[in-house]
C-alpha cells in the first residue's frame, strides 16, 4: 500500500505538507525528528489525513494533484 498524507504544523497552523509513503508512522517520525530538510523548520507535525492506494501510480498522481492550486482547494474544503 502507498499512503498519500497531509501533515499540519502545530507550530505554524497555516503550514501543510503533502507526501507519499509506505509507512506512515515511520515517515511522521522522520518529519518530527527533523530528518526531512524541507519540513524541519516547522516541527512538530501532526497527521491531518491520509488516503491509502493499492496502485502506486495512482498514489503519486493524487499527491501531485494535491500540490496544485485546485488540489489544495479540494483538500481544504473536503479533507
């Protein structure tokens, strides 16, 4: 399974991060221990939502969509 996830920074509530992983717990831990350079400035992170995909291609396409303006609007309204 591939998981598309959205994180929200507890320190900066208007800051979100979207990614894909095989292991949500391990990935969240990496974000919160500053092992991910892109998110290290905004720790701690909490998991806002995730969606599981059995198809890897679909997961990466959905992640890419969520990073567009319409995808961010979709996530803000529905997730």
